[in-house]
């Protein structure tokens, strides 16, 4: 194939060639997908309906749940359909849309996690200025900036990737359309065009990562100065879930996109892709609600109200 325009469809990676294993994959992904929909849906509903949760931290958590719902809905349903119908095909336009939406949502999520680190820093290190620095209008602007930066980043990468010449066939070694796998199909000299765009994105991502690390350095210093052990425990309980989410998201995402080609293999790429695209959207609600009494109380009230209406 001489260029990208001659390709009408891509062939995604099949999880298995045996029909029973394909159906097993379908049911496994269906269970994870429904769990993610339910958990994130409950977080969104609880935050929206309980006025006690109308604070900056929970406003950002609501946005995180929306992004998680979007990202897992971009990749998993297509993979489930392919396993169920025993096919690997995705149209050229569908692949481009999947790349754009997935990059948009995970980029916005990373920027939002940076904003959430700032929220925790202000809440713990500058509590007297919390209401001033994080008013409702400021929170909306910060969340909108995270979504907007994700949109621009995805648009830049998607436009650049799908303007490359593709000389290596149309088989994508991943269960969804992923830029590193599509770049493997590009002509050898065409990969250089992505380097400049990648440098810009990595610079922004590295800046966000440094900001998160510095924020938590200040947070831990402030927490360790709290004389009361119970106070330290309560403060840590609001920070550790966010830190766990950031660690999982950043470590798997960086490994997926920046690992050297010498250690790349289809099985390793598949495991890493599942870890950064499927696991976080399903685990984030559990991580945030496991030790959060306010979320638990809001969910309990929500459930009680639903049953009483019935």
C-alpha cells in the first residue's frame, strides 16, 4: 500500500483464535466494563445530588469519573464486539476517531490529575486561602483548561499520525488503535514527523509530573508536622488515593508510549495497554471511595432514597 489514503480499514489484534477463548474475553471485558460504568456512574450521581460534596475536590472527582467513562467506552466495546463476532476489522475513519477520542480523554485526565494535586496542596498547605484560591469559577476554569489541553493534544497527534505514509500493511498489534502501533506501519522516514510533536507533548507531561511530585513533597512535609496522629491519618487518607491513581496512570502510560522498541512484544504491549486503558477507569472509583466516608455516606443516602421511592 503506497500511502495511508489507500487503506480503508485496519486489522486489530485478536485476543485469541479459539472461539471459547474469544467468548471468555468478551464476558471478561463485559464484566469490567459494566463495573466501570456502575462505579463511575454512582460517583457522578452521588457528587451531583449530595450538596455536601459540592466542593472543589469532589467537583474534580466528578470530572475524573466522566473522563474514565469516556476512555473505557472508546476502546472496550469495540474489542468486545470483535471478539463476539469473530472479526478484527475497524474502518479507517473509526480508527482515527478512536485514536482521537482516547488521546483526548487520557490527556485531559492527566492534566486533571495535575489540577487535583494542586487542590490537595492548597487544602493542606494553605487551608486558610483554600476558598479564595479555589472558588467555584476558578475550579470550572481549571477543569475546562484540562479538557481543552487534552483536546488540542489529541488533535495535534491524530492529525500528524494519520497524515503519515503507511507502507507496512494494515495490521495493528493492539486491541484498539494506538499511536505507537500505527507508527510501526509508517514508512521509515515518516516516523521523524512524529518526533517534534512527541517532544512537545512529553515536555508538557513532564512539567505536569514534576508539579505533582513537588506538590506532594510539600504535602508530606506539612502532614508530618501535624502533631496529632489522628490528624495525620485523616489528611493522608485524602491524598493517598489520588497518589495511587497518579502512580498507576503515569507508570503504565509512560511505559506504553516511551518504552524502547527492543523490549517490545505483542504480549507485553497487550498487558501494558490493558493496564493503562482498562484498569484505571475500573479501579479509580474503588480507590477514591474505599476510605472516603463522605462518598460512602452519599452513596448510602442515594441508595436509601431510591429504595424508599420504590
